C-alpha cells in the first residue's frame, strides 16, 4: 500500500517541478505530479500571489521564474530561503 503522506506538500512539489521545468504547461505539471489541472492552477495562483513565482506570457504559453531569495513560510523554517530548499532537491538556478 502506498504511503498516505509525504514530507513535502503539493505546493513544494509544484514549486520544485516549475523550478526544473519553467516552461511546462499546467497539463504537463498535473500529469507529472499526478494532480488535477485545476489543483495545479490553484497552487500556481497561490505561489504567484505570495511572490514565490512570477509568470510571464510567451506566445500562448507561460514561462515561470522562481523568486529564489524568498523565505519559506512556516515559522520554524523562515530562516531557509527557497533557493536552499530547491537546491536540496537538485535544482540549479538558471541565469536568464
């Protein structure tokens, strides 16, 4: 039986996926993470509202940029920045 919980929330997983695949569509992200497109859209909107990501229109698609110097939200880990969290998951920041 598959575990019913994970160490990283859906928001963290979506953020990490976008960091590695900044030109992905919501459909691709949803398929890769095994969530609905609507859930991905909601998470992206929340990440954007809190300034963790920026969305830029590129033709018919979006390209995302990670604001890697933002702090994580939980009170006990506010001293950790997004960049450190993503690097722990294998992310290498691209220079645009």
